[in-house]
């Protein structure tokens, strides 16, 4: 394997730079649609890039009593894991037979790393409010990971029980996307709400509730480190709907993927704009009781072939 | 300052609101400019929750003996380069509050202020004009 | 309903506490001038038995002494009942209402630090509003405060 080609894939396309640029563009779409829903004019198209550039060139302050290494390295976890995830998703969709057994488990672990980055960063800054934000992020992660895993197991069942991601895509290309069945719809709803919680969008943005704990786990970050956190969130906004399309809607190796992708983004933004914020105990109850039971129903329906 | 840094600061100034013993009139007007009527997000101005994320500090109110160490702390925690914008006539000069036992003088004895916006309270258009003038000064 | 309630209440008050002088200032405000010693019992009677609510308390430095007013209200009567007391300036003590009335806690702290009135029986009489660097025995809102500490400079500069 050519080392230049590998580096190109991980850093330029579709890795770090490509998903960074498209992710920041999607955050602009989010802000513009939100502004239009509020009857305002939103920011111009280059706004997220100006934000990112400004943050890169500002002074980075490290608090005195924090654990400095962890404080500076925690933001990189999210960015690195999302770059690897981008390469894996693109290679799976355009080359479904070249995947390895068990790579869906690797993807689940990669999706777990950005919240861990937030938790570590919030705990490493010596600040009570950041600690509260980190513990809320931990609780929210426990809440949504359970139905998310059950939904993924539902899809594995529907694909005939194999844990190769390429098999999931091949089965969908052969016999229609999984979304066009009852258990598929249930799994789609569950995974969409888990995406909303993973991105920390309203109604699940309790870890960084601005009115209560003043930016939560990000409170001591400034400059390059904050830019990396924002970039990790932007990349998640790009990659998680692609993950949903690959699992449930037939993969994105054709041009029909673009309208599907935009539909999911619009759904995320609309849910964001029409709901108030839930408290942390309401988040736990919502995900474990409501959505958990729904995902188990989906699992049972998938077992019986519906 | 380099050109790219200047462009970034001008196009997306993030604002943190410091209320040092104000009567809250100016605070209400600052909240007003984020509403749809004088939508200020089109200039890239976002109200952030922590002084470490901020590029501009909007200070309001007459400086009090009790809030003075806090305001100085917030200013020192903000990453430079940062603008300090004093909103309201109370920040320009202590005028009628001068003989009080609790007033410790105008702001520029303790932190460097870039732009003063007079008015009691200043209209939202005046605040936007003041912020734009401060950005042009960069 | 309001007028009858007010009249009935006033008759009850004057029959129970004869040292209290009633002055009806207007349709919604009644001044009840009480001597210093029975303020505690009188306020307890008003709060516990009649269901009055403490709205605010004020203190002012007058020529005849320190005048402290507790403003009680009653929603059914729709009037303010202000309990006025005069305290001589060389003996600034009064029994605190906080043990049965938690609403009076902070306002008595404020009156203590700004006027120097000592509320006996208050659980925690530390300064509330003035700065931490302000000396605790200077009471700025008295008439003979000459603003001599105006230029007490703060040491830290940016």
C-alpha cells in the first residue's frame, strides 16, 4: 500500500480536510435555517470558516492547576476518530467487498470517542462548572448508547446476522433498503434521535447549557483547542447522517444520496428549532424507557422478519 | 496584526457580557440586539457563555467597589486580542454617582476601554454602530 | 370586603395591643406606631395569627433617632400596614424578627451593615452588600458619615 495514498486518504480526501470543510458548511446551513425559522437574516456563507480561522489565530490559555497534557490532547480525540471514520465510511460504500469482519464494532467504538474527548477535556480543566458539564455528558452518553446499540443489532439481524458493514450494504443493494420495512422505520427513528443527542443539539444539549453552567465542559478552552472541538462537532454533523444512510437507506454510492442527506439534515435542524431543552433526568427517562422499549420492539420485529 | 487574523476578528467577534453593578437597562438593550428585529448574528456576533471564548467584552454599569476585582479578573481571563466596549453613559463617566462611597472611578483607570457608547440606555442601533466602530479600529 | 376587613383588623389590634397608635394615611396605607419593646410580639401576632406578609423593611436616620419601619401587607385587605419604631441613637438595639420570619433575614443584614443597627437574636449578622474590602464598622448611610474613605484605593491594576 502506497504510504502517500494512505496519507492522502486520511488527511485530504475523505479524511480530515474534506470532512472538515463540508462539516463547517453544514453548520452554516444549520445556522441559516435556524435564522430563517426565527424570521431573521442569518450569517453569510463564510461565517463558520471565519469563526474557525479566528479561533486558530487567538491566544490559547491553559489554566494553571489543570492537568496540562490531558487538557491539550483531549480535543484531538474527536478529530482523529472522525477522520478515521470518514475514510472507513467512504471505502465501505464505494467498495463493499473490501471490508473486514467486525468493522461495525470498530465504527461503534470510533463513534464513542468524541464524547470521551469532551468528558476528559471537561474533567481536565480545574473548574467546577466544567466538571458538572462532563458528568452530564457522561450521563447523556449512557442514556443514548443503549437504544443505539439495540438499533444497530436490529440492522445486523436484518442483514442476515453478519457483522461486516459491506454485507449490510450488499444486502440492501440486492433486496431494497432496510428503511422500507417496519423494523427499519423504528430503527431509523431511534438512530435519528441518538444522532441528535450525540451532536448535543437541542433538546439534548444539557451538557453545554449556556444559561446554567456557562458553556459546560468547554468553559476553559480557547484558541486552537476550542477550534478542534468545534471542528469535531462539524465533522460529526457530516458523518453521522452518512452513517444513517449507509445503515438504512442503501448506501451513498449513487447520486440519490444527496437529497436523502439533505432530508436528514433538515429533520435534525427542525427538531432542534421546535423543542425546549430536556433536563438530565428527563433525558435518561426518555432514552431508557421510551426509546429503549421502541428499539426492543424493533428488534423483535426484525427477528420475525418484518 | 496579520491580515488573516484581522479578517477573522472582524468577521466573527464573539461577545461576552459583563454586568458590573448596572441597573440592568443596558443589559436589556444588549439582549434586544439578538432578537429578530435588529438581528446581529448576520455580522457574526454571538453571545458566548464563557470569557475564554470571547473577543469583545460588553461592560455595563458603574464600577462598584465590590465588582471591581471581578471585572479585572474577567478581563485578564479573556484571550488577547480583545476589545472592551463600554455600553451606556455609566461607563463613560461616573457623573452623578461620583460622591458615593462605593464608586471607584471610571473604567479606564483599571482596564483599557476601546469604545464608549453613550445613552441611557443606548438604542440598539447605537450599540450596533458602536460595535462596528470598534471593529473598524482594529 | 376590603374596608370591613381593615376595620375589623384594626379593632382587634388596638384591643390586644393598646400601646400601638393607629394612623390611617390613605385608603391603602396604615401606620402603626409601636414602642421598641413590643415590636417582636406584635409582628409575631400579625404574621402568625392574622396571616400578614412581610414586604420590605426600611431604616432611616432622623433627628429623633433611628426610625425602622416594617412593611406588612395583607392581600384580602389590600393595604400596607407599616410598623414604625423609633430607636434612640445611643442604644441601637432591637430584637430581630428572623427566628419566626425568614423573610427578614437579608434585609436586617443590610440594615445592620449600612446603618449600624444591632439586631439581637439574628443567626448570622454578616455584611451583605458592601465589598469585602470595606471595613465592617463603617456605616455609610448614617447622617454623620463624611465620606472620608472615598479614595480607599484598590491595589490591583490591569
